[in-house]
C-alpha cells in the first residue's frame, strides 16, 4: 500500500477518533456545568476515600493485633464505629444552615482554646509521647483536631467581617494571628509538631485567600524556618528525625527503620501490587503501619495503581473544593471552602511526602484513610461543611428551590439551602434636629472639600479682585 492509499484509509479513522474526543469533552463540560456537579463529585470522593480507608485499616492492622494476642478486628471495629459517628455528624452538618455555623464559630474557638489548656493539666492523657488526649472510659479524643476546624471557621468570619479595613495591618492581623499564636504555643507544649504544622497551613490559607500582601508571607516563611530550626535543636528526637531524613542509612535498625521499611514496601508493590492482604510490611516490620505509614501498605498491596488512585482522589478534592469557592458569592463561604480544601490536601501531601522520603517524618495522618477516631470524625465534619457549601452555590440554590431536592437530597431529606443576601448598605447619618430653645450645631467640616483652601488671605483678595475685573469687562462688552 502506498503512502497516499495509507493516508486515505487512516484519514476517516483519525476523524472518527477526533469526533469521539470532541463529543466526550463536550459531554464532560456539560456535566460539570450542571448546578449540583460539585456536590455529587464531593460525595463520590467522600465515599471512595471512606471505603478505601476502612479496607486498608483492616488489612494493615489485623496481623499486628493477632501477633499481640488480640482480635484481628479490634482496630477495625473502633475505626468503623468512629466512621459511623462521623457519618451521622456529616448528615447533621448538611442540615445546619451555614449562617448558624458562622455565628457559632466564635464560641467554638473559645471552647477549643479552653480544651487545649485543660489537656495540659492532669485531666489530659499522655500517649505517643504527647499529652494531647482526653480519655473518658474507652473513648479518647484530641482537641487539636477540633481546633483546626474552629480556627478556619472563626478566622474566616473575622476577616470577612473586617474586609473593608484589611488594608491596614492591625486589622488584618488582629485578632486572628495573636489567637493562632496562642493555639500554636498550647499545642507545642503537648508537644505536637504535626498539629502545629497543620494549624500553620490553616492560618496561611486564611491570609492568602483574604488577599494579604506578599511581603507578609515572606515574614511568615522566615519565622517558620527559624522556629523549625529552634525546635529541632531544642529536642533530641526532633533533631534525630531531621538527621535521619538527611541520611536514613546511618541507623537502619533504629531511627531510620520506618523510612527504609516504607520504601521497601513501596518497591515490593511494583505496578499492580502484591494483592490485598498479601503485604509483608504489616507483619511488625513497619511501625505505625495502620496510622502514619498506611500509604506504604497501599503501595505494597495495591501497587502504583492504588497509589495513583489515592493521589487522584485528593487531586479531585482540590479541584472540586476550589471550584466550590470560585462559584459561590458569599465571601465567608468562599474563604471557608478554599481554606478547608487546602488544609485536607496539604495534610495528605505531607503524609505521603514523608512516606516516600521527600519530607522528614512529622506524624501527620492521611485524611480519611489512616486509623484515628478524632481525625476521621473531624475530617468527615469538614466534608459535610464542604458539601453544604457546594449546595449553596447560586446555581445550585436556584435549581434546588425550583426543581426540588433531587435524588440525593430526597434520599437524605435535605432542606433547601438559603440564597445569599448581601449585607445592607449603611445609610448616611443625618444630623438630628435640636430641641427647642437650643441652637443647632454647625455642620461638620468636610475636610476633602476644604483641602487646598489654605492659601494666605492676600491670595484670596487677589483672586476676588481678578473675578471683579472680569465681571466689569463682561458688563462693558454687553453694553
């Protein structure tokens, strides 16, 4: 077959492929432009991450529990119970109006600060080298997780309320930054470096999305690096983590054990993985395998495909969350949805980063996947707030009010969201009439109109004489 004949045969095939590509692209664009597309995408990400997390917690924790004589389902049962509690709170948050959540953010922030103070007293429990837990019978929780969410909601409320004055540094920084620094100090007294890092992510996100000047972020970066150096030098275990990150092979059976075993697990997984429940790293080779290093088990059992699925879900979460922020008109909803999205995605990036040795180990969990009761419940509440923000997009509000709740809203029996109403403009204050027998006060001097009228009296006299001469000349010409 000649080249001309081959081109004649291949031209219709290329045309058909291009036509299919255009059709798929147009169908995807049309679906994404639907009013509730972000809400449905967020529910899909939420459900997939929840399912993957439960499966991987069961797979990663069972061998270690059997080795110590416990039930293979002990960790999974606790995680499943917390997921049920988080799902109930997810549905409750979907039903609470966002206006009420915003108004309650101040009390939530105050309550979290009080809890962070109380956890440092004998009421707190030490676990994992940090006094950051409250234990009530078989239930334990960390107040730091609720403090992250409270800081995001309250900080957005304060900054949106003062948005007309944010060109001044004292209004931009006070009171959000001082309160955040108090929370940082309380968390570092536990000590909990991972919680401090995620709190810093929340604070920087708030300042970024409110439009703070770039030089402020330069100051924050210098302060963060200086603080990290001081903290690393001040504690032996933190300095050891940094040295292990720089040279993990120096102490392969001690400080470098976790990092090396995590890389071995990822390498053994290959492209397709060894199969679910067939990993060997969880047989007490890799410490904290079902919490901090669960991504290594995903790589070993599900391979590169499984890791790519998790990365793709968090990438989709980033896109959907920022779309929700961009498509809303309420400034508080815009800032909250963007900040919560950056928080979750950044926390996932940090966890995956230290598993693959791109970052030092910090003990930050992988959202929705790592085992941990307080973390999973708080993250599901965050998803509930994001889903409520998605239902408050103007197009979604219009569709839900005109066409009904839809299939998902009908099954969950969700109320119709409220349309955004901008705050009323302030009317100019009129001077009140004085009571009888009193003289009215002189009107206030308008400084802008009086600007430039500070010339000496001689200048006023010259100006008046010129105007008088011009008037005389006009009358003479008119005669």
